[in-house]
C-alpha cells in the first residue's frame, strides 16, 4: 500500500494513530491525533513520542516500549495526556509492533481514543443520579432521595424496610451524614448475627464481674454512638426478651450495662432496618406492637432491584469503574448482549447480587468489555437467545423487548400490573408490546 493511500485511510478514522521508529521518533501522525493532542503533524514528525503525547506513563511505564520489549500488544489501557495548551485528557491507548518484510522489528504503532466526553458524561450521570453513596434514576428511589434530607434533619427514630442487598445501611449512613449529628459516630449493630446474651452486652456493655470472663468494664455500642447515630440492622430478628429491653431504652433513652444497678442516660439517634415485614410479624405476635410503633415513626421502604430495572445500566457502569480501581483492571464497559442478560434477571439478592456478578465478570474478563461469556451461565438463558442478534450485537429495540418480557414474566403476564410497576399507562404498554412484536402467552391478563 502506498504511503498516500495509507495516510488517507488513517485520516478517515476517529482514533488518534501514530507510529514510531526504533528510536521512538514519530514517523506518522494522523488527523485525529492532531485534534486530540492539539499538535500538528509538522510539529510531531521526527519528535520523540513522549514529547508529543506527554502521557502520565511516558517516563516510567511506557506502553509502547513494553509492547516492543515483550512482543505483546496492549489493548484499551487508560492513561492521561497533556495537550498543547496543557489541558489534561483521559485517553484509552492500544499498542502493537511494526515489522518489515523480513520479520524484523522496525518500530511500533499506538492508537488512542479521547475519553473526555465519556468522562464528562459519567460525571454528569453521577451528579444527576447519585445521592450520597446511592445511585439510582428510578422514580421511587428519587422520591426517597427527596425525603432523606428532611428525615435527617429531625430527631425521630427511622425504620428502613427492604429486602437483603437493597442498600439499607447506605440509606442509614446518608441519614446520619446529612443530620446535625454528622460529626459524631455512626455505629452499626447486626441484631440478627448475635445470640441474645451477646447482643445485649454488645448493645449496652457490661461491668467487671458481671459474668465469669468479665475482667474489666466494656462500653457497649450505645455508649460508642453517644451524640451520633445507632444503626440497628435486622431488628426483626431479636427475641421477645430483648425487645422489652430495647423498648425501655427507646422510650426513656436510659439503659443499664450488664452487672450495673445504675442507669445511664444516652443521647443517640436510632435508625433501625429489617428485611422482614414488621406489620405482618406484629399480626402474628412475633414482634411487639408497642416496639413497632416506637421505631416506626418515619419509615422508608426500599424497592427491590427487580422493581427498578432502569437502574441496572447505571449501576453496572458505576460498579465497573469501582472494580477497575480495586482489581487494577481497565475494562471500559459491557456489551449490549451481556447488558440484556443482566436486564433479564430478577435479582433475589438485589444490588449486592449484581455487585458480585460484576466482580466475577471483571476477574474473568481479559478484553475491553464484559461479554455474556463472563457472566454466570444461568444468567444468560432465555433472554439472550429469545431475540435474534443483528451484526453480532443486541440492538436497543431488542434490549427493550427483553426488558419488557422480563417485567411481564415477573407479573405473571398481567399487563395492567406490569404497567403500574413500570410507571406507564396501560395503553403505552400495549402499544410497546405491539410495536416490538412480543408474543404474550394466552394466560396473560390484560387487566
């Protein structure tokens, strides 16, 4: 291929491309490279690549030098460069070796993609759809975001109800961080993880000599939370006896450490959480009604992930970015097919389950994107084969079809119930079903 033809091809692509000789001098530099770096081809040719790209890895761990040394290409490595005006740009680089007809190495080639717009979009999404450490675009979660500051500003006891893995502790921490008590401790106790005797001493502490191994006084979690917030997780699991003790503490804000005859006054704000329906437990006489009314002053009901599936793409991006930092990986995203699989799962473990799935996928992923093969096998069953792929990827229309079919399936094909859950009018759902060509089983109810 003649140099003129090669240059025309290189100038037609949107990724920056440059080549170097064995002395790291730039031998070609395409139009996209000029645009991203702000340096013209005339200025770049013949110059050491580190003086032109000015990446944060040029001096210590140059990717191109590593590729030429090992013979192994690098794909999608995230770095930062300085443009001609001194502005920082996040880019993704890939490298490869250049050889002559005799198979001898004569230099290298590096392609790079400007991630500035993607990074800006990610920051805008996090700003628009995050609240403290909670991320959601769901209207139900947005309503919770709206009331948390008001709840935090009060002194009232808060009850957070939701399935395991929905983020109850995150909400509790948000309440604390936005409250006047934010500078004091946030102390969490998992009530379901300890037997009664241990839980009582863990909460209220004990005096030396209270029992055989009590050699010295030990402060309880209530003492440690003084002036701050005490988070009682899984409060629905405590016994009747401890419920009575806890009721007195909540009513009078006083307690006695085990082995003590003196009452101690406490200044703590209590936030309780449970994955059980306490109203049902009260009706079954498994939870004290007076304690329920004492903790159920302000209640926040967290929806399960299956009822806010629109959050999955947002959560996946957030989790990939976080897991990249933890695992030292450089995965840039997820394929449409894999995302469709994730959108078609019911998540009994909620956000915690999704987090585990993404962590597993990053461990197995050696490419730039998470693919369906990196996901647990049961996850990519019906949804990923139900709709034909076009050109090797899932279209937006196919993803929407998979999402709606999954929502209908969860509601036993009841369209009215599905429309209510999705927050849309039933005629909108009917129109979508028709336009997407979805086939609903005969048993599916329209109302």
